[in-house]
C-alpha cells in the first residue's frame, strides 16, 4: 500500500503544479481583458477533486482494499494516459489553459492537439483519472461516487464554458 500512497501523492503534486500554471495563466488572461464565468461552481470542483485523492487513500487503508494486479496495472496505465492527455491539453492551450473558466476576447478557438478530435479533452482526462486512480487499488466506492458527482459537475462546467465561448465574437474562428 505504500506505493499506492506514493502514487496518490504524486497525483496531488501534479495537481499543485496545475494550480501554479493556472494562476500564471489567470494573470495572463486577465491582463488581456479576460473575464471569468462560472466562478460559483469552482469551489465545488476543488472540494470534489481533493475528496477524490483523500477518498482513494481512506478507502484503501480503512476498508483494506486489495491490489488486484490485472485491474490495478491496467488502471495505472489509464492514470498515466490521463496525465499525458491533461498535459497535452495544457501545452496545446498554452496561456489560455486554466482551472477556471476565463475567456479572452478576440482570441480564436484552439483546434489543434487533442482539440482536433475532442471538444473537451481535459474533461476526458479528468473522468478517466477519477475512475482509474481509485481502482488501481480497488477503491471502487470512491471511483463510483467521484464519477457520479463529477458527471453532474461536468454538465454544469461544460455548459458554462460553451456559453462563455459562444459570447465571444471570435468564437467561430479556429486556429
């Protein structure tokens, strides 16, 4: 179980790195006239993502969940793939990427990288990680609860993003 704790902590460190990037990108966006939409749901997102990490550790340790190699190693591969997809999104969007919904007027939509195939690839990464990270070590309750709550949150968030982008004059232009 020590290695699983290390994995969850590594994901937590990765999330902190995302917050550093997001804060820098927030300053960049606001300096260019960006406006934030949907700030009301942001605290719920922070709580949910923090609860995912805590739930993984709590369920595995308190419920003594076993590591099942066939499932566990497959889920480790999914966690790694989710991180790669997330950072592909971050690098593709560059300073536009954020954990908040901030849109900068006049910038065209990005259609390169993973956005060439998916409208919201970062949320695919979040969903995959939310299922896979708990299941690495059999924390199926955490995976289920996170997935259900994340589905509700993503419906709100994607609607918020789409509405914010639709209000931009350049929303139809892609780069």
